C-alpha cells in the first residue's frame, strides 16, 4: 500500500505545526487510499547540514543523516506542514530537505501551510525546491490563516471547510504517489553509505 509521511516542518517551542499536522493525520487516517504517518523533524535532531559530499552522491556519513534517509526513503509521498517565516518556509524544514536527494526523487508532495496569509508564500518557495528534487507537487493545497483558523494566533481551530481542502489535497497526493510508482521501480535509489 502507498505510504505517505506527514512532516511537521517546525521545531520551535510553542509551534502551531504539531497541532496542524495531527489534525491532518486524523483526517487522513479515515481514508483507505494510503497509510499515513506523522514524521516530526524535531525527533531527528538534525544540525545544520554537516555532510561533506553533496546529497546527490548519496555518500552519507553522519548517523543522523542515515536515520533521516532511512525514514524518508520508506515513503511514497509526503505532506509538508509548513509555517511561513519571512515570506518563506522554516529554516528547519529547508535544512531537513537539503540533507537528502535520491530519497525524495519521483515522489509526490502536498502542502499544508499556515500564516498571516495562509502560508502561501512559504509554499511557493517550497514548490521551487521540490522541483529540483524531482518531486511532483500537487496543485491543491491547504492554506490556514492565523486570523480565522486560530484563536489568539495560537489555539488551532480550523474552519469546517478546511476538512474538504485537506481531502482534495490528499486525493491528488495519493493519486500522484501511486502514478509515480513505476518511475521509482525503474530507478535504483542511491543507498546511503558511510565513508566517501
């Protein structure tokens, strides 16, 4: 069965991302088109990128990179749950993405964003990043406003209409994740190795 990771893209104390990602996971868990799992980048303790070789070579040497690569490689698609910081995504999510290369290739990705204008500018930046990683980004996205989907900008209370937005995004994501399976089957993914 198709496996999709819902990635919490913030590590800051008091983050809204965890509540948002758990809500997405709750909605996704009612579906039968894929297996959905929460992935918290905070659990991987990734420092600023500290690999000597470019990720495209797959020559990972650090234990945290190998652990992260194994987790990401296990999925067929992803939902990135991202805040918007200064018109872009979080540094923590961008750093986590930059650690790897082949593990992202030929996989689909959808976006759930939050911010003063729904986090849409963060997603626009992420769409450029995932294109370079040979990922297929789905058109539908979930944009959560700090003004209308949160109480006092911190207590997550999404509007009822947002459930439909999540399901539309997941419909596209599950379909694209499955459609790309033949490309993944025909590609030999670089296996993370230790040493140069």
